[in-house]
C-alpha cells in the first residue's frame, strides 16, 4: 500500500513531495534508493558498520521525501509492539546534498502527523542521537532515561506524549 501526493513547503520555499509506503509496495528500484541513502548516512558518513537493513523494515511505514523527483530525506514509522510498545519513528535522515533545506524538520513533522493519524492517542518513541536532542525537543519529544551507546554512537530514548496530537 502506498500513499502519495502530500507536499510540504519549508521555510526556504523548498517543496518536498512525501510518499508513504509499506515495504511490499515499493519497487526494487525504490528499495535500492532508500537502502543506498540510509547506508550512505548511517554506515559510511557516521563510520558505523552495522546491519542497517533490519527486520523492522518489514513492520514499518516508509516515508520518502522527494525534491525535484530525487530522494532527499527518509524516515520510517515502526508499528507498535515491534521495537517499543508504541509506534516509533526512526532511520530519520537527509541525503547530504539536500542538507540546509530544512528537509529534516518537514520530514519529522510529516512523520508525526502520520503517526498521530494512524495510531491515535498513542505516544511516539524515538531513539535519538544525543547531538539531535534539542531538535527533537523542539518537536515535542522529551528524553526518558539516560544516554546510552548504540553502535558506537550516543543515543537517548525520547517520547512524544499522546496529548500533542490534539
């Protein structure tokens, strides 16, 4: 199942086209572009060798953001009960050449909207890289617990309460 056509305009007058898909509805080329972008950011740029594609991809909605037809940013929303008891947003990334366009904020706002709409009255959890804590706090997330290391990178679990959806 795919949902598309939503557009967002960020503060730089940059129009992003959002496309939501389950893994099984993506074409082989779309999956290739997503995995290539995720590996570029999370494995190569961050110098973090780990199994980037995982089984959570099978239980997630995949959000691709396009700018002029090119994949510019990506995130996934994992179904409740898979990683956490509540839905979670993860693998949030912007392709290097599109950074500076505020695509990350527009991407997260769309991911939050989608999650609130599809999982009403549910908290949203993220495992945020510590250096992005303030960014996620600006979107209504609050740290819960202490920082920990995941794949050599400091992270902190953060939750956005259900009352933000109102």
